[in-house]
C-alpha cells in the first residue's frame, strides 16, 4: 500500500495530490481519511472521480462530505466506487434523515447506491452493504466499533480487499463480495478486541491488532474459541 500523508503540509501538498496519485500504479484507491472540507479537498475528489482510473475507488469521511447532496456526480466515474458513510455523512449525501429501523436503513442505503452508481456501506449497528440490487446486513461488530479511527481502519480494509478482488480476477468473487468480506472482518476484529480490552476501553489500533486473527477465522484456519 502507498500512503500519501497530507497532515503536515496539507494546504501545500493537497493541490499536488492528484498528480502525485497518478504517478503511482495501483489496484485500488482510498480517499477521505485525514482530509477536510476545503476547496482543495473538493478539487481532489472531483479529480479522482473524473480520472480514467478503472479500479475500485473507496471514498470515506470528508471525501463524502464534499459530495453532500449530489451523489449523482459519482455516476460519471470510470472507477468502481465504494462509499462508506456513517449515518451523519449519509444524511448529508442524501439531504434527508437515515431511518433508525433496519428495513428503513436498507431502503436508504439502496437508494444511495442507485443514485450514485456505487456500492454503499452504510455503517452502524448491523452495517448495510448494497450495490442497489443485492443487500447484505453484517452481523459482526459491537458498540466498541464506535471508537475514533475505526472507520479509517474499515476504509483501508475495503481498499485492500478491493485490490485483492482486482488481482484475483475471479468471476465468483466480485467487488460486492470484497466489500462484504471487509466489513465482516472489520467487525470480527472489533469483537475480538472487545473480548480482550472491553468495548469501552478499545481503540482503533486494537482493531488493527486483531485483523490477522479475524482473517484466519474467516478462512477457517483457527478454532472459534481462539
């Protein structure tokens, strides 16, 4: 993975970021964590959306906020876009409230996916993954997942699993399947972290520390009580 840090020279570097990104060959892109809602961020997201990159593009955090109210802009993208909004970001994208019941959340996520032409991962309790037609409701994860930085971990996982899907080129493992796997492993790692540190005491790095065990459990390489 190639990580381009803009935290120290944000305003200076952000303007060059699209060109810097284009110089690195990659299988998938992730944008959003560490950005802000400035005009430079808006320009960066626009460039990423309009670029001729045809691989997966994961948009999270402020990369979503700068698209508030106009998710249709994503339909012009040649990339395979994955959106990862929490309820607040989803409400800004759609300019309406996210229902609190599961059926309503599913309907909301499906409409967002249909309007944007993207895969939508609506985060929260029982995160909803949908491409506008297929729907999966995740069953892993708990209240400890609300810790700061947890969404950044998920964005990275979605980028990694999407890249694997591109590399695998397997007809039976789609980008939608990759998104489901990433969300499942993220939640499972959170469950394992909560067992060790408690839901109130865990932080995002604890989730990262359990990703290996979670992946092995997904692949059936470890017993359930390990």
